[in-house]
C-alpha cells in the first residue's frame, strides 16, 4: 500500500521551503551546522513560546508548518523519532543539580527533559488526543516512527487517516563537546570538503503529514522502506529493489547518507556502486550529521519529485525529471535504511 506525503515542515541549516521551487542551498563553512530558526511568533503564541526550549520550539514550528502545508487542522495520530531528546533541558537540570547541591531544585527542566516532551507539547497545542508515541532508537529513531505510521495507515485500509510523523534532534555546545571526544566530528577549522576524519555536526526537525489518501497537495508517495543494522549495503539494496520489482536503472537519483567521513564514505560508495547507476547526491552536505538526518533526506526527495526538477546547486548539469528516488541513510555505518519514493 502506498503512503502519501501531503505536507512537510522542515527546519535545517538551510532556508528550505519544500513547497517552493527556488530554494538555494548554501555551502556552510565550519564543522557544525545550526538550524536557521524562523520567526516563531508567526506559529506559536508569545506567552507559550517564552517557556519552550529550543527543541520544543523546533518541533512545534515544523508540526504547524506541515499541517498548514497539508491544509489540515490536526492529525489523527502522532509518531516521532528522536535519538537525543531535549538535550538543553537535560543539561540545565544536571547543572542545577550540581550547583545547588541537590536541594531546592525546580522540577521544570526535569519534566521537559524527557524524550516525548516534543510530541506531547504538539498534541496539547493541537488538542490532538489520539495515539502519540516517540521512538528513541538511536540511528533508527525516525525510521521506527515511519514504520509505525506505515502499519497504522495499512490497518486503516480505505478509512481516511492522517498521521504526523517525523524526526527531530538538537545540537548543544555540551553535546558537541562530548561527542567530539569520540572523534565523530571534524576538528575546528575543518569543513565538509576536507578529507580529514570525522563529519560535520548538524541538527534539524523534519515532520510530515502522511496519509493513505492522495490529494492535490501530495508531494510524493513512499513505496517502501527497509532498515537494518550493519551488514553489506549493496546486498541489502539489491534485495530491496528486487522486493519492489525494480532494477537499478529505474532509479533516477540516489540521495545518499554519506557524511564526508572518509572512514565510512569509501566503503559505502563502493557497496552502493555495485547495484545502482543513478547520480548520487550526499544530502548531509546541506544539513549536517545527526541521528535523524534521514528525515531531511526524505523531505528533499519529496521536494524534487513534486517540482520535477533537480536544481543545479544539488546536482550540477542534471536534466532528468525524476520519477523515482532512492533515499539511503546511515549513522556511523551501523544504522542503515532505504526509502523508496515515486511521483504521485
């Protein structure tokens, strides 16, 4: 059963409006990409906004943007994925725990540090009292939420249903410093195109209105998804294409999760090249690396299919009008996934 993307809300390091054709992605210097935050007062009442942390603001803004894009007041169900949760609130609570010697602590930061804070706040603001779940599955957090959306829409059959689904993760100074100790990110002074080990840190929120019913606003349809931990990427891709009765020549463009880290890029490129012939675009060069970056890849793929055009800043010299796009994602070469999109 096909799943349709009827609305998209996206916050990333780029000024990305999926419904608009003339987005111009910029090359960003440095080893960390921060989101381009909008004027939140256009989407969130100021009195509520002042009590929200950054990740909650990001989640609510993208949720409302996705619903406005789909011309929908509220979804039937909500399912989100996040690997890190509310890092800023967690850090704030732990710091106060130390400085105040575990006494006279305000519970606010602790209450707002749980991973399901974002989905809960979205539901409260939208008065959406249906199913609400947050997956925390490291590099497969978004894929797990997408899989649940697939299952619920399939169970609905012919009954119209809309689900708000997406992935969200934030980057804080503390999290950047801690993760950098493991050699995950490039050192200061280096950027995406450098061949040094490590990747560039990123953050973002990408939410989708998914439905079992197509509309005039539909971007694309998701024909299938497969995710796995470790293993040969080429073999898994070949099996995935065979399952959907496709050959590599039927894929017009591959949005790859390669992340500029030479420790992973060479291996993944060799494995992908064995069974796909389409032009490859590493979408993380636009959004940076974080566990739910695959949601940005899905948003970008839906955008390209909807407008039937590949801008020069994404693929120089491309003239193809894409009919089918493969989105590949990986996190540390451990958590891999494939998402197959086609034109409605």
